C-alpha cells in the first residue's frame, strides 16, 4: 500500500515499527479488501483496516487509544505486515 506512513504521528509510527519487528502481529489475513490481524500489546487487540485501491478508507482497533478516535501503533504493525506480504 502506498503512502500510508504519513497518516500516523511519528511516535505512534515508531512504536508500530517496534511491534512489527518484535513479531507481535498474530493471525494476519487479507481478503476482500479487508486487512485483519490480532496484535499483541498489553493485551491482544483486534485490528481491521479496509483498503480500496491502495487507500485506507476505514481503520479500527479495539485498543484504548484507537477507541478515542486515534490511529494507533497496532494499525501500523498490521500495515507493515500487509506491506511485507504484498
């Protein structure tokens, strides 16, 4: 997926890179434009991202940070996994 990195605050992006590098992305799948994974943080969080023509059109994570309407490190880790499987 192209140019999604700039959607995230720098600190959030860097933490997501750490999560990805430490193999915290679990149960990854991509089907019908929906990227899904469980990402191990303090708890295991469910992350879903809808991708349409290489554009993120919706992103969900059940972590407290994302539940406040923010993009989170778990989403970054999932997108890095997606990019590595593309």
